[in-house]
């Protein structure tokens, strides 16, 4: 097993330790992937992933011994990280946290060397951390019936269209879908979460046998959970094109609304082997660069809620 190799990334040189180390063990249902494979994926996906990461505080999900080993959820940036890795110190209850910020391909490669499999991003950016520019509705199914997830996404999309809010879809790489709404950054987290909660409650009221906003699993039954809890200060959502710590290295992948009709679609449809091919189709276009104000949508939503 190679002990290390050097990777040149732009102006930076990154040392990748133990590139042959298996992070995703293979079996009859899933391919094996190594740290070196993760590094190459991060290099290839960087042009598509970095626009969704730049300027955003991160929580890093690390698996130094692979997906079958211990998981570390890392908020504070270790002192030994290179000085060129971005950082931002933010106030939290009880103190401050120095979050990593990933603005460059070199940082993406370095994080792969650190066995960071999943990057969880804030919904706001440095400089305006209290003003989110994303709203996320997490469609979390009770089981593995992805048909229910597709239907819930269609209902959410129809309501958002009625409210005048364009949205993008993303497989989570786990079980469900995220509906991602670019917002204008004029409202604080409490206002955005309140809007998301009222949106979810209206959807659940219209489809009570299929959808729920019940936070307790025992209260959900087999209904799909509409989770809006990520829309709060210091909360995070999995970043587009992030790898998940599951067999086969599935990737959280943006999709087009038309792809909901694909019967082969599920939450783990893309892996590090083919997610870059999906990225090249540009499923979101310039959608995320055009955040909408929530004021007009709030008035429409209130009218629909009665």
C-alpha cells in the first residue's frame, strides 16, 4: 500500500496519505472505493461543487477508518490544517467555533485526504451568516418507497410554483430528496424557517394520508416526513455533489424536475463513478444565482392557508 503521493492542484501541492486505503468496502452489491478514488472525484467535481460551497461555513463528516469505522462530525478547524484552507470564526451559544470554508479545489482535495466524506454546509454565507440565501425542504420517507418521494416532490413543486418560488431538486444520496429554494437573503433564519414550516404544514394538510410534519417518528406512521429543521441558524444541509458514507459511495446530486419521471431514479442513483456526468448536464442552470424575496410568496401562502 502506497504511504503517500503528491497531488498538484493549481498553485498548491497536497500530500495524499495512504491513497490505497479502502474507505468504501465492496461487496456483491457495491463497488469498492479508496481514498485515492475520493481525491480524484473531488478534483473532477470541483468546478460544479465549489459554487455551492464558496463562502459557506461547513461541518465536516470524517471517516478516517472508512464507512465501517468511527464517524467524526467536525465543526472546529484543527490547527494543523494548512494556512490556505479557509476559516471563519462564528459565535455560537456558549462560545465560538472556527468553521472550515472550502473555496478552492486544493481545499476539496485536502479534505478528501482527511477522509472527509460528506460536507454539510450552512444555508448562509460568511459576511451575512444570519441571512440565509437557501431554504431546504427535506423529503424524508418512512421506508424505501421512492415513488412516494417523487410524488411529494411534485406536490411541493406545484405549491412553490403557485407561490412564485422556483426550486431545484437534489437526491440526498441517502433515502430522500431535498427541495432547494434560492431566497434573496433579506430575511433572517427565524423568518425563513417559519415560512418553510407553514409551507410544509399546508402540504401536510392537503395530503394528510401521505405527508406529515410530526417531529417524533412514532407519530408519523408510514407517512413521509417534511423536515424543515435545517432552516435555522448554525444548522446545515448536505452540500450538492457531496459523497455519503454508505456502501457504493452514493452522491447527493442535483437533478432536473423532468428526471422525477425516471423510474430508475432513487436517492442513491449516482455515485462517485458517474455523478460528474450528471453535473455536466447542468440540471439547475442559473437557478441558484437568482434568489427570490419571500414577501410576495408569504402573502400568497397566508392566503392559501386561510
